[in-house]
């Protein structure tokens, strides 16, 4: 293949197809007809000597070759967009943009509130909406532009079209209500496991590192109640006297508002990495880049 065989329009179409996995949606994104996008896909297949996409129901699934091309194609399109970007200096105070961030309740309570305060002060025209983190659905929303940022604890190494930044590393803290027997004495591992615990299982959440650690020692945590909500878990801990284990950044906020207090746990507290993810197609967007910086600073301040 020679470079002259691949014009810029085909590269843009390929980028849209990689993001939307649909001829119809790619056409809507580009402001073209589905037939024009289908024709461009036929030319792309001929140029690359590969199917690039195969149909699976209503979606297109990228072939192995298309997946390998994806990171390079996204960077090329972002570079072309930067060439056409107005040369006026970026000023966050004049921006009128809306972004969406997907994260769990824990980060909505802490990181997102600090971020919104920063935006209100420096860029009042930039709005940040919250979306619940929903595993694979949030990944697809990021690819389709429905969500602009993910804040999560699991870095997906297979998502080659995502950019990742480690924001921070938190520790888990176990809290107990007034009068709990563990507040005055450090329990051993078996006693800790046997006490009543509140288990929080948010949608899109990964495995519980405390349960993993106990399992490695042949122990199982005694679950007094289970919930998908952080706030329901806090109320259950207060009402039942069961223990609740939370990221330290959240635990500090909870302790200011309730009578829950930390106990001395019988093992080294597991680390909770916090990552920021965004799609490569937004990597060179100045407003997006500036908001990423604000997210990083909010995470550090928290």
C-alpha cells in the first residue's frame, strides 16, 4: 500500500467506525449518509487488504488488524483536528462546554464535589455531569462520546484506544459504631473475619481486596448485610453495629458526619489505586486537556 492510496477522508471514516462500531452512527457523527460511509469502508478494506469490521447483530466488530490500527488512527485524526483548530489562546473562563464523568458513589462524594467547585471558580461555563460507573457499558459510552472521563480502580490494559493516568492511591479503612468491641482492642484475623460486616457491591465494581486477603488465609468474612449503595451501607453499619470497610478518603468524610470510627485492622490495609481514563480521540482537545488537569489536582488535594 502507498500513502497516496489513503486519503484523509478515509482515515476520518475509519476513526468514526472504530469509535461507534456502526455505519449509521458513524454517518451521524460525520454528517454523511450511511451509503457514503459504507462506500468508504469498502475502499478501506481494499486499501488495507482486510475486512476491518465484521457484523455481529446490529454492531460491527473490529478485526485484529483494525484493533492494531486503532491507536494510530485516533492519533492521526486528533493531529489533523489540531491543525484546523483556531489559533486563539485557550481561556477556560470563556468556554461553554459540558462534560460527563463516570465513577462510583465514593468518588462522586469526594473527588467530583471538589472538581465542580474548581470549575465553578475558574470556568463557570464548563459543566460536569455525573454518570454511574457500569463496567463495560461505561467503556462503550466513553468510546461513543456519551461519557468523557472514567474514574475507576481497574486499569483495562486491553483498551488500546483509552488513555490512562494514575490519579492517586488510597487505603482501605474499617469503621465501627459506638461501643463496638474492636474500638479498644486490635482483633486477630479470625476475629475480624467472624465479626459482622457490611458488604458494598456497586455495579461495575471489582473484587473486594479485603475478602481476597482473608480468602488467602483460609477465612471468609461474615456478611451481616449486602448493598449496592455506599450510603445504604453506612446506615446499615450504624443501625446493625456491623463493620464497614471504605476507602480512606471517603471514611474521613463519613467520620465527620457520623459516629463511626476506625478500628485497628489485623493486616496491612490494601491499596486502592485510582485511575482517570479518557478516549484517545479527545487527547488533544484543549478544553478536555484542561479539565483532565483539574481532575488530577482535585484528586491530589483530596
